[in-house]
């Protein structure tokens, strides 16, 4: 798992937090459908980044615990959710997704924006799944998304975006045999004093076979799960490897 630096966290907060906002209503609707939802449900946002997803759920009456390896990301998350931190409804913990423990179990857990693809290998994924399993109450639910091997092929490209205050470049590479993808993200962001600050980060994804993911879930104590699309989290996919991105819905019975 990667711990991103301040310059990248700043870009992430400005640029990619919107994706969390776009998927949050689908996750909220699905979680609200469970009969055991309490008046103030508890949610673990694993690899919470700069906190936009956490904020969505906080605004809708959830108590949220965010976990991330990047202290720079967490600084933005704490600022974005400041009101709820001060009210004792939010907590942000600096920890590795493969090695964390919560003081009290939660009802639900989510991990989005292919965060678990950033784990180095299958053993790291199993450690993460064990931690989440331990963090959930009985009848808890964990939703996480993954880029598939098909989806990671889109990384092998060059993208350039040029705006008045931001120049953003992305150059990707996919090693299908080695089951790794990388994207180098760099550019310049205008600071308040008019200067342009340079930023650079290289992000990697591991291309997990979904049969391996199923086996990892089974080995780490999960008894029921399925692969789905965001727009229909209730319906299992017949051939999830043909999707670019899948959402895994796992249950503790």
C-alpha cells in the first residue's frame, strides 16, 4: 500500500474527490436496504483518502471511521470533515489497510476507487480482508471495488489536461504477464501566491484474478459474497472478468 505525499494529496483532494461523491448515493441506498440498520449506523471507510465519501455518510447520520496510510491524505480528510470531528461523529486513523484494529466493531465497511488494487499481492489482500472481517459486527457488510485486468488496460495511455490553474499529465503502463499496472501522474498546480508548484507520483495497481479474490474471501472467514456493478449492487454478475471495474459485496452471516 502506498502512502502519498502532500503535493499529491492536494491534487487528489481537488481533482479526484468528486468520484467519491458520485458513487456515494449508490452505496448509501444499498446499505439503507438492510433491516438491521440502526438510527445512527457506523461505517468504516478503508483507504478513505481525503474524506469526501466519509463526508457524504456523515451528512446523512452515520458515524464514520476513516483509515488511511497517508497522513497527508488524512490531513485533508480531517479538514473536510472538521464539523463532524469536533462533534465526535468522525475519526480518522493513520494505519495500514493490512494491519489495523478498531476499538469497537462497525456495521458496514467500504473501500472505493480501486484502493485494494494498490495492495502489493494476494497475501496483502488476505491480511486486509482479515482486518475488515474482525472490524465488522455480526451481519456486517463490506463493499469494495476493484479494477479488473480488462479495466487496467486503460492505464496504458498518455493523457494531458491543461487548465488555467492546473497542468496534469498521466502516463500509464500495463504488464499483463506480471499482473501490475503503473501510472505516473505529474504536472503543475498554481499556488495562492501565483507560483506553480510541481507534483509527481507513481501509482501502481495489482491485477487480481477474481477467482483468487473469491478464494481469499473464503480463506479469511467470509461465507457469502458476489461481484456486481455499482448501479445494481444486489445482482451478481455472470462474468465479472468482462467488466472494467467490479464492486465486491461481502457479508458476515
